[in-house]
C-alpha cells in the first residue's frame, strides 16, 4: 500500500497545521465516511474545500497512517452547508461566522457565485456596507485567483511549490501573464527551466521565432553560463549558440539581440576588439567594482598612526618571528595603503603576516574586521588570527527575498563600522559578492585581500582576484618562499611541486602525503571506503564525519561523488527498519548522515549551542542530519556549534557529503583528505584542481589509484577560461 500512487477525493474537515510561506499543510480530509490525515504542499487550503489528491500512503512512527500529497486539485464548495463551513473558517478576510451565516441564509448555494460576479449585492446583507462588500470581493478574488492558478498551471506539470513561488511574484495577474508570455516562468529564479517554459508555450501557439521566445532563450543561455563562471559572453559565440538551441534564423537572433542591447535588457562592451554581452546585474556589478577600486586607489586613507619599525620590532620580539624582507614589505603595505592583495601558497607565511597586520593596525587605533566567503573558511580564519571572523554574507547582513535575489542590509547608506576589512580566501570571491563588499565600505576604509591565486576560481560568476592582479592597478605582494617549518610537511612541499608542474614525492612511508595504488576503479572504491570508515579512524583517531573528507574531481562514475556517497553511507549509516529518512533527488538522507548545503539560503533559522540565534545556511556548509519530523515539516542539521531548522522543501538543497567535489571543498580544510586517482575527462583532471585538493588537507592527504593519472593531471595545466569584464573595466580610460 505504501509508495503506491493513488487518487483521493474528499472535503477538508479541519486544518491541523499550515505554513503560509511554503504552503506545507496538514489537514483532516473527509473521504466518504472516514477522516484521514493528509500532508503536503497545499497552499491556502480552507475548510469546506473539495480536493482531488494524487499521492501515496505513508506510515508515520508517531502519527500513524498519512496520505502524502504529490498533486492537489481544488474545487470550491457547492452545497449550502459546505459553503457555510468554508466562509466560517475565515477563508475570506472580513467574513466571520455571523456574517457567513447571514450570507448563506440570503444567497444559499449561489453565495460564492455572487461574491465573484455580483459583489454589489453583498451590501444587501445586514452588517455589510458597500465599502465592505468591495473589500470582501477583493479578498475573495485573491483566494479564487490562487485556486485558478493552481488548476490552470497544474495542468502543464508545474508543482504546487513552483506555482506558489510564481503567485508570490505576480499575484492575481499570474495566469494572464503566462497566457501572454509563458516565458516569464523561466525568469526570477522560480526553478523552472527554459525547456519547460518552451513546452508550455506550445500550448499557446507561440511560434519558434516569437520575440519573447528568442529573448528568453538568450537570457537562459547567459544565466546558464553565469553558473559556469562567466559574467559575459562574446556575441560571436552567444548568437550561434542561441540559433542552434532555438532553431531560428541568424538574422532574427541578431535583430532581437540588438533590440535587447538598445533597450538595456542586456549590456554590450568591446573587449579585445570583440563585443561581449552582459546580463544587467553582471555588468553593473563589475562596472561598479572597477570604478570603486579606482576611487580607492586615488583616495587612500592616511598611513596607520604608529612608528612602524618600532612596532614591528616589538611584534617580532613577542612572537619570536624574524620577518623576511617580503613579509616586512607586505605588513608595511597593508598599514599604509588603501587596498592590498596578499597571495601565496601553503607554508609561505600568509597567516604570520596577517596576524602582524592585525596587531599593528589595532595598535594604531584602527578597528579591524575579518571575513571569509564560507562558514568553514571564517571559522579557520578565527582560529588562525584570534579575531572573530564572519562569513561575508553574515557581515553584510544578507537577506533572501521571495523574488529569488539577495538583499544586503550593509551598503552605502549603512556602511560597515571598521577602518580595515580583511577578506581571507579571496580567490573564492565572485563578482556580485565583491560589488556588495565594496558598497559596504566607507571611503577611507582599508581593504586587504588574502588568497591563493593558484586555487580554483570561485563557484560563482567572475574571477575577481585574478582580474585584480592581472590589471596591474592594485598593489600585490606575492609570497613564494616556503619557510623551514612548513618544509617538513610533504603536503606543503608536494603542493608547490604540483603547481610548478613537478611530480610529487609519493614513496615516503612516514610523512603526511601517501599514495596507495589500486588496480581498477572498484578496488580503488573499496580502499577509499576502508580508509574512511576503519583504517584512518583506527590509526589517527579521526572522526569520519568531522575529520575525514573524500574529494573527487567529478560527480559521475564509479569514483564520482554520487556512487562514493552511496557506498560510504551504506558502510557508515545503513538503512534500518523504522529509521527516519527523507528522499531528496532520488537519494535517501537518514538521521546521522553527513550532508552538505548546495545553495545559499538566508532564511533558514539556526541556534548556536550558546543560545545565539540567526538565519542563513550557505553553499558548501557541511553538517550532520540530526532530526527528521515529517508531520511537523521539520528537518534539523547540525553545523559545528549550531543547529539549523529546515522545512522538508528546504531540505531539498541537501546532499550526502561523505564525498564532495573538489570545487565544493573550496575555502574548507579537513584533518584528512582522501582522493581517487583514476582516468577521467580532461576538463576535470588538471593541475589546479589537484593542487586545490591537496591544499584542503591539514594533516594527512591520501591518494588512491593510478599514479599515471595524477601525473597527467599535473601535465595538464589548462586554466579554466572565464569571460569577465572587470579586468578590462579597470583599465578603461576615465
């Protein structure tokens, strides 16, 4: 009976729980002579409504048998008694039990029809003035509108959640808008692809060369490419791609593109003699950043008010560190200039310099704030500097809007209260986030960016650190010397060999860098599972959940993260009878699983162990799934020292994280890292990716598989090509 898809027809008798934000609802449904519990996304359901539900039965350990909804068709009540129950429930604002009774007594089973089509007649009922009659009509129109939207859009395959998100954006105009331009559905981060909107459009006889279809296709291609890191695309590449996808004549693509440029639907600039096309938000982000950087260079703050040589000598005495010439130059530049980039690989002394910079700036009376792009990077920065470091999103007080964009409270009107901002792991900064950092800085606030230029570029669109360095406009200190203490670590020395195109030392048996050979991908997979679950925990007392991380270049294949996660989950946290789980994208997530958040969500509430409360879980955060309460629409995940509270819908952004891609590991460090070495696509097996993986390990790196694959990765020095505008805008003539 469970998991079998069935249809249920009935009338809403009672509402146990309703979340107005995401539509999650628990109702009591009268089905023939029986009352059954129904759970699922059913936005704004009211008592008295008649429902046709598609879903399956589910046995809840506490609440017993429930019907879990996949699709919901809603019908307004038709009988006098059902209409009375519906209106008495408060379904329509302005109508209470007494007014509902008077309306039904006067109009009977025609009450709802009159409310919709002839609202002036409502004022003939005692207690309803003409003004109140209009307010009732407007409220009823809203209620009727969302039901109409559910029925109308549901027939084209949209889910209840997708329709609710669209309704929140366009309200009562939604259906008319979709009929006029179905392609609005793939706009505004509703989670609806162009392909789905295009299929819906065929129901409205939209021609292939319709302007709205071509515009939507172009925007879709550009948005898709922002997810590949590009802030712009060459027009001579964008137009042929659009032509192939849309199957439209090149001339029509060109004409629509030019109209989009003329109306500022997109922006165009010449880069190296070739026209590049930007989405408005990307153009504005990079243009603002370029202009603000130039302003910071022209109007630098005065040098920090200290005797530098004396203060540095004191710092050296207190720490026992004899600073090198390059380190001294970096420290002096940081406290005298308005902006500085400090870049270098592992073991080159970035943390040593950073601590000295913070100490000297604070001695000079300046307030220093430290931030990093991810939670793990911020935690690591706090541990290394002794300063509380926040995520950039938390520092800027990010808010997630229903329309699908991020709003930052800190900006030009409410800037950060600091004299110097230090951004660690700056290689992870994308163009939009960098723009908002600059908007939140007072003119005269120092900006010190610390990162490793040899790491992978950011997950988001742009290549900020690379472009700033390449522009030759911003002061840069590059650290290349590996200090004696760091030279004792094979992780450090091998990382530098890898990035310099040399093969690492892999035969030592007593270091922190090991290579275990495997004959085939199944042997390699078995060895990784054994290392993760037994050998490393036994030898080093490491926790598989919190200390060890498997990194893979790819999601796919026997040694990709998907298959490795299945095996690691089965070994560490197998399914048990009666154990609670949820299914996300076809994968069961169980209590006790290691999970990762795969996109930013600024609305998820959390509570720290010390009682501090806040909101926001971010792309790449890794935690453990602690609680699943389906009937209460609740999933709890522990992230280090805090618990985050998800709805079941929000939990759709969780993935298993025993194994993650190298890209997803950016900004994080782990006690131990395990990585497979087996042939794969050249675009994923290259030098910078291997270097990034190795530098994620703090104390132990183990590679398992074929040494020749590792060597090919080192030989493959491809750099991910990103189309961006910041570099060229920085060098525009003012």
